């Protein structure tokens, strides 16, 4: 099926929730990126399943977009269909072993805070993390020693060939900021995730979240960015290396290596993806020259990039 007939079908089902040539910058935390050929917002797990099945039948290129953090969208935009995941239902089970079932488009930080208000901890580390539950599972998000893979009990996924399934954590082959679906995005999507919680006092959970929040405010910049640009190399920190190379404050166009934390590249206004890309290359080259370390991207490049760029 070609893209025109697919879009016609989607328009019949979703009406004006299907937008054509929709600029993506506003859907990203960095506020950067050209237009999606088509952008479709889905607001439930069932809608996500329906759309994914149509996309897989059609062979039209697609991308799933959650919170828009941790990605750099090319200036030329994204061909095919971008699916904006706004499936956000959340259900807490406050039994002997408490947990939360969240649809993959739910904001992880909101889930963590809602849990806290119920006297349920275990996700304190996530209260300041941008992005959705699905994005966090796929990228194995983490901070302050916590990681989503350690909280995951079960996830309901849609596999491109095998349909809806429940996966336990080992099936995801989690690594540092990585999983099977991050390495092979076309295999499937996360529909819902059940996360482990623990009974605590509301005060205790909120005090820990506040402590993490203060740490983040001290150590991380506030402006629009993609979050950590590079993964930490084994035994070291990408931020420390970029800082030690004297690159803080370096600017290309409106993209700037943060003075606060060197692994954050900030959009100072009208930064383009090309500006950010130049800074990425500069940082990688300097770190390779000075420390012999190859920095690996943590963010994902979305849209029109050449294969060499995507290999980084
Ligand atoms: N450092 C510098 N200069 C800098 C930045 C950091 O010298 O400009 C030094 C710090 O002083 C510290 C070390 O580098 O000694 C590590 O820095 P930090 O504690 O800020 O942690 P990080 O390793 O840079 C990691 C995660 C963050 C997470 C924080 C807090 C990665 C790539 N980064 O940062 O995750 O929020 O720990 O737990 O894993 C993300 O993945 O998007 C992210 C923000």
C-alpha cells in the first residue's frame, strides 16, 4: 500500500488527529526538527495497536514518538508517518505487592509522582526524567542509580509478526540505556508496562524526590535540550570528558554545549539539527584526540540522516 492510500484510511478513522507536513520541533524537548510527512496522535493502547498493524501491512516508514526527549529530528523532517503516543491510562494496584500498570504514552515522571502521593515508592529516581513509560522501557532510562529495567515486572508488547504478547524483562535484553527494541525498533512496540512499587510513607518518597530534584537543578541545565547527548563510556563520564576538553560554552549557530553540564547540548533559540550535528562531531573528534575515547550517542537520530551518521 502506498502512503496516499494509507493516509486516506487513517484520515477516515482518526479525522483531524492526522496532520500532514506537521512541524515536529514543538513535539521534542530540544525544540528542533523539520516536519513529519504525517503525524498521527493515538490516545489509547487499542488505537496504537490498530495503527501499528496498518503501518506494518503497508510498508510505509514510521516512527513512534513519545515525550520527544533523547531524540534529534533532522531539519529535513521525517518521511512517512510519525505516531504520537498519547495513550496515558494508569492503574495502581495497592495490594501486598503494589505495582502500577501504565500505558506506554504516560509520562514516567507523572507516574512516579502519582505513586508517591499514594505512599508508593520505588520510582523516586524517575520523578525528574522527561519522556514516556514506553520510551523509558525502550531506552532503559535511568538516573540516581535507578533504571527502569529493575522496576519492570511485565510489559504488554505488540510484535510485528507475533501480535500482542506479555514479556518479562529478560526478553528485552536490557543493557545500559538500551534494549532489543532500541537496537531493532521495527520489531515491535511497548503497549503497557507494569512497574514494581513498594509501600513507603508519602513524606519519605517526596523527600527523596526533592533531594534528586535539587541535585538535578545543581548539576543539569534547564534550557531545551535532548538530555544526555552521549552514553557514559565504561568507568567514566561523557560530561567530565567534554568538560576536561575545554568545550563548555562552545557554540555552533544557536546550539551550545552547556556551561552547567557538558553532556547537555542546549538550544539557545533557533538551533537547527545541523548545528547540533556539528557540535556532536566536534565533541567526538576532540575526545578521541585528547583521551582516545570513542563517545557513543545516547540520543537517537530521527528522520533523514545518512547511514554513516546513524552508525555513531
Ligand atoms: N562532570 C564534570 N563536568 C561536567 C559534567 C559532569 O566534570 O560538565 C563530572 C561530575 O562532576 C561528576 C561526573 O562528571 O563527577 C558525573 O557527572 P553526573 O553526576 O552529573 O552524572 P552523569 O554521569 O553525567 C548520569 C546520567 C544522567 C543522570 C545522572 C544522575 C548518563 C549519560 N547520564 O549523568 O542521565 O540524570 O547520571 O543520575 O547516563 C540521561 O541519560 O539522559 C541522563 C540525564
